[in-house]
C-alpha cells in the first residue's frame, strides 16, 4: 500500500502562535520539533495499517529556506521518505505513479474561521477567500483536489476541531479525523499534550487505512472554475493578461479550465 502524508504546521498540537511557525522566530525550533514528531506518529500508524511505501510532503511555507522544508530531517521516522518541493502543489510524481491513500496531518481551517487556530487560506497576507465551482474551500480542499486529480482519496485529516469540521463537510462523514486541539480564537486554544495527540494521530492513521473506500477521491467538478478573492488589488493585477483568467472586480479573479488541475495551474504558478 502506497501512502502520501501531506502535512502543515498550524494544526499540530502545542502550536498556537506564529512565532512557532515562521522561520527566524525564537520559538520556531520548538514548532519544528512538535511538527516532526506528529508526522512521525502518522508514519507509525500508516505502517501499522499496512503501508509499504510512505512519502511525506511538507506543505508549510515558513519562509526563507524552510518553506516546504520545516520538518527536522534528522529526527524523521526512518520508515518513510520525504519530499522537499520548490513550490506548493509543485510535486505530483508520487500521485502520478499511483497512490492508494493520502493522510493529512496538521491541517488548519480556512480564512475567516473564528475558532480556527492560525486560520488562513494559502497566503494570510494576500488571500481572502477561495472557491472551487462555487464551494468555498481552504487548504484542505486544495490538497484534496491535488490528490483527487490522480484518483487518490484522503482518508485522514488531523488538526484542530474547526479543521476537522471543515474537512468532513467537504469530503464526507467517512473521513477519519483527529482533533488535537480546540480553537478558542485565532491564537487561543485548549490543547491535548503533544504525547497524547501523537497517540491519537497514530491510532487514527492506522484506523483510516483499514477502509480505502471510506472516502471517494475529491473532484471539484468538470469543467472547473477556481475563484480567488484577494485582500488587495496588486495580486489580481499581476494576472490580468494570463490566458484563461478573468478579473471579476478589482480584488477577484476566476480561472477556468476543463478540470481543477488545469484551472489551478494556469493562475497559481503564474502568480508565483
């Protein structure tokens, strides 16, 4: 069984503040340690659930050389391999070669979720809202659509309570979720101790892999419209001459394609 573990930092137990998730901040090394150990828990659970090949992909943009590379390689479980990519959603080879399941670790809620710890969508500086064919989504939706492009189902989402609710609403009640904290605000939470959170993540990963048909691969629909509302006017202006992209107003663009991957690629990588 081939399993893709896709991870982010904000949904990890013990992490509540941006000082733990941004490169160069005094608490970042603590955040990296917490992050790596929770990924390791998912690796152990995946192996116990029957995984024979496990590839971890860090999807956290911490800044500097730590973007997509925030986990501590030396402390990563030896039963997996890991990917360092140049740009988020840029690595697809494992999915393209055939992947049985994806496990999402450390997910956070979309921008504007009042009880979502460190909630944001893609760029907390530039992005306000995101829709796939009229459905408002966050980063769980983006990662799920990426996996779904190659028929890979998402079977597990871990993070805070709001991230779990968001994931089940999008992917269905067959999804296994693990709540490692309850958001009381963007930078306030009631948390499980990391050791207990890891036990639950490990058990959740093993349980999720017991039924590979519990969740269908996520497809936003064909054809597909990806709409982005930005916080300012500069990002959409950069896309005004991009083929397949239309400016709906001063802060909103829509990218249209025959499928999600086409619509996503033609604006996201161009916006770089």
